[in-house]
C-alpha cells in the first residue's frame, strides 16, 4: 500500500468517527463514497463531442424530458420551456462528467483564479481515489478577468463547444447575474455561485441556479449587530464599497441598518472594480473620523485598505472587512506588518467568517484541513500558503456531494437529477464553521448560514484568525429570496 493510500485511509477513519459511520448516501465529500471500486485517470481539459453516448444504465432508463417536474418544496423545473434539442444527459458521456466554470485568472481579482485550479485538484483526487461510479470528473475553466461580458462569452462558448453538464463555482455577483438568463433558458444547472448575492436563493423563480457562500446581507447584519453591541445604537460608520452588485448589496444592507437607527452611515465611497487602487476613496473616508470602517471590497483591494489605514495613525476605527478577503496567504501575508499594527492599536481586521482557513495555525491538526493539505501536496505543486487553492477544494467537495447524490437516483447523473440533488442537499462539511449544509427548496434556499466574528492577528509571527464571538448559526432560518 503506497504512502498516499495509508494517509488517505487515516483521514477517512477520522471522518467516519466524526460522521458516526461511513457509506451513507448523503455524506460530505470524502465521507459517503465507497459506491465504486473503479478508478480513473486525472481529469483533463479536452473537449468531448455531445454525440458521445452515455452509460448503458442511463440509456435504458426513461427520463422525463417534458412537463413540470417538482424537484423540491416550491421548486419546479418547467421542461416544456427547454430548447427543442435539450438533452438532460448532455455533458455526461460513458466515461466523463463535464463541468464548466468561468472566473478571473487575470486582472485585479486574478488571485481568485486559484479557486478553479483548486477545484481541478480535488477532482483529480476524487478521480484517482474515490471516483463517482465509472466516471471521470472534468473541469473546463475559462478566464473572464471578472468582466461580466467575458463571463457571458465563456458560458456561451462552453455550451456550444464543450459538451457541458452544467456550471459550478462561477465567481462574481455581476458575472453570475449576467449568465443566469442564459443557463435558465438553456435549462442548464448553474451550481454554487461564488457570490453571496441574496437572489441566488430563489428556487421558485430560478430553479436552475443556486448560491454557495454566505449571503452578503446576512454578513452585513452580523456587522451591524456587533457594532450596536460594542457602541450602542447610532455609532458613526464609513464604508468603502465596490461599485457593482457585490458592493451594493453591502451598501443597501448598511442603509437598512441606518434606517433602523442602529448605525449612522456618515460616509460612503464606491470604487471601480478595475481601478488600480482605492487611495482617493480611503482619503475621503479617513477624513470622516467615523467610529467604524467597513470595507465591502475584495481581492487586491483588501491588502490596499489594510496598508492605507495602518499608515494613518490618527484614525483607529473598528474595522470590518468582507469575508471574501479571508485568505490569509493571498491578502494578508503581503501586509502582515500592517495587520499586526492595526490589531495592536485597536483596529484589527474583523470578519464574519463562515469557513475554516487552510494555512491558519489554529487548524493545523483539524481533519478537514489535514485532508486539504494532503490533496494539495499529492495532486499539485502548491500549498495552502500559496493562495486560494484550498477554497477551490472546499467548493469542489460540495459539487461532488451533489453529483454523488444524483448518481444514486433513478436515471443517474443528468441535469434534472442534479438540480433535484441540489435543492434537497443534506450533508456535513467540516470546512464550514456551522458544518451542516441543508437545502430544502423554498423552505431553505441558502447553503451557508453560519458565521463567526474573527479578528486577524499575528501570533508568534504567524497570521491567524482569533474568534471574537461564538458561531452564529442561522441554518434553516433563511427561507428563500422574497419568501
């Protein structure tokens, strides 16, 4: 038995104990596999013709291709509205399950491109160690530079030429919003959008689309509650916000907090997502002297804000930053000294984090992080410290959970079963602080509903997140958008 197998079995043993048994159909990621002993080579990026046949078991199974299909509470797929040539098995060949994604591999948000690579790395691990039946998972990833128009072009190209089952892990609120009409009209799964836009939890109107990460409105409400707890009602707040749907969700929720009298929103600055820096905007906010600074921005702008604030010793507000900045290696290692200064002087960066961070010393021996490190070590040349690859592993685990569940259904993996598995997902993922993932159609349309306020600190020379609150778990309370 090789070193990888021994290490892998050790991890599985820990997971089995934690999950009170292996082999169930709806466990998370590596926990509920064991449905096949077959193996497959690492996934590649070559295209496959849509005319390739699906597996024999699928060919002999009657699959509904018309009419109304209720797949979950309040969630109905209208197959009569699908294109005339729509094929529920498109993207599933006799040997492959083909998933597409579009994400920034260039531009100001290029650091997030590693998420797609992390997804591929985890797919390679699953193909080698824990395959879904006889299938090989294949990820086709294209660069959009965080530009919605390029995301649209990528999605249209993949639908036409790459024989795609569906999409997963597309990054950006505006980007996902731009492609939703396309995937909806094409009756193609748009899974686990990497955006906390509240509208992704709307299965009654958009059953082909689902979100993944913590709702930005929920995150902002957590900020507001903490501000009130620390300062009382009416504390002055200054906000830096990205000028797109992502940043405006923070803006609207903050305005709601202000309308209730919880905060006094005295300064707001919107910045261009493609701008080289946010120096001018920060200068204006610094002049406000507000008690609290919130940064509803992401990627390269995260360390910029930290560095700018640290260099103004006269202003030390309570400082909240979007959890999309929570990768310590990508966004804080370059400004570790500044982050340390802010923490020591009372303005440590606060985040409402929903997941464990690979590379944080607090989780060095955590089984889920040990597994992540093992996968990165054995299936790539990168580590947790190299960027957002570990985030891609977590997101890919949820995709695999959905596909395993669909594989167990009558008819196997197809677009209808994938959406049924999605809107009835019940699983455990120990990368999450809340651990539990439950989707129940319109009853519960949000994947991630637990978070903890944590502060970026430097302890013994290493960056870490230190808990400031208990885990705030609202699992099952989110309902659905507009519901």
